[in-house]
């Protein structure tokens, strides 16, 4: 046997072993796809992939081989993602609004291969997941300009779903018209009330008459379908492309840091890997406290005492009890670690109602 034949024999033996390992890995990918579908997680997890590439490359001793092995692992994970996407193509994502709205865009970014299902309002999208019509719903919780989305926060407190993923979607409002319409022709502008508020300065400067519409994408659709020549819509660039409208001005919102946070809700709670970096891990708590002096301060102190950094705190009135409030907290750290379990136990002794709404990992 010459050197070439010997080399080919080694390759054939290695390929045979790799084929068996490939099947083993793809079976694990099936389990991952099932878990992600149940817990409302995206197929692509960039942080996890970077970690795998770094860790697995350390197993290769030859420094020349190492860089090629990194490429090999990247391609293997791409194949795994492709397979998971095929398995989860039937995943149904509920959102509020119509195609082209910011919720639609956020849903598409989170779940690019899933079926997106439109619902008329936040509650119906949320209930669609609770009753099994959809696997996950994507809803806004906060806008950096307009503040909290109170309806969604109330659903979080009273509902049964968990938050397993968060995305920050930059909001860039554009002024769009039908083909042939010029800026000088515009007399009226239509959009969602929040979009009109965020662009109030531009609208005033241009002398447009604002008119509220239920949704930014619906406003664009209204302008397009009615072939309006004196009316523009305010929506996203993606919405303009979807409805075939021409953008005559972009970035017209007053705040250049306007961002909306969207949450993905599902029926099962994701348990964050305890090995993930602490500052990338976050959790959401909702609770009520006894109506007595110092009760809220004591609760907040407990969170800090167990080493968790509180990112924000919001209060909301309870509809059924006058002058009573529930609280929403986001904090950094792994609530599934022992310190998190101890914290929850301590909070349970001081809170009338305590709910761990979810955990998620940020980029």
C-alpha cells in the first residue's frame, strides 16, 4: 500500500466515524429544535455559537488545523440551524397588527422561518398562545420614547405565559407616499397615535394635518389602496417596501434613539444555562407587597442582598383593588442558580404574590 492509498484509508475510516457522530449530532439538533419551539426561542443563538467555536477549537492541538476546524464547526452549525428551521417551519407566531407593522418586523427577526399570525390586539395574540392556537406571541413591552405598554404588562401579571426572549427594535419613522406624489402635495399625514406623537415636531414644521390610525402598517395600506395624492403615511422602511410606497423623508422621529422592546412569550419557561456569563443573563419578576410601611423597600433590599443588580422597576395599579399596585422588576443574573433560589424563597416570605415571569439572555 503506497502513501496515497494509506492516506485514503485513514480518511475513509475517519469519515465513517464522523458519519456516526454526525447522526448523533443531528439527533441532538432535533431535541434542540423541539425545545426551542416549546420555549419560544430563536433558531439562531449567536452567543452560544461563538462559545461553541471557541471551546471546540481548543480541543485541536495543531495550530494550523485549528483555524480550519473553526470553519468546519461554523459550517456544521449552519447545517444544524437549517435542519432545525425545517423542523420548526410550522411554528406559529402571534403578533398584534398587520403585516409590515413593527411587531411583524420584530417577529420576523426573532423567527424568520415561522408562520406569522396576525391578531387585532395584544390580548387576543396573548390568549392565542395560552389556548394553543399559536406557539409563541411577540408583544411590545416598552418604548424608549413613549414608555410602558400597560396592556401587555397587565397580561404578564395576570396571564400564564413566560418570557424567554427579548429584542430591542430601533424605530425609524419614514414619510411615505404613492408614486407620483411629491412632498409639496402632502396636506395630511396618517399613522398610529404614538408614531404621530414621536414625529410631532416634523409634522408641525411641515404644516401637515395629523390623523390617527390604528396601526402604522394599516395607515400605509390605507394610503396605498385608496391611491391618495394629498396624504402620506408614517411607518417603517420595511412597511414602505411591503406596500410599494415611496419614502420621501426618513428618520423624521424626534428621538434618534427611539427603540421598542419586544418580548417573546410561550407556555414553557426556559431555564438559562448556569454556565452562561452572569451579566448576559436576566430575569423578570412581578409581585405585590403587603400594604405596610417599608414593604417595598424590604423587597428591593432582598434582591440586592443576594447579589442581583436591578435594571428597572415599574409599578402598575391593580384593576380589581383600588389604590393597590403590583411591581415589575428586571434584574441581571441567573435566577436558577442557588443564590436565585434563595432569593425567591426570601421574597416569597415578604410578597403577597410573587411571579417569576421569565428569563432571557441578551447579546
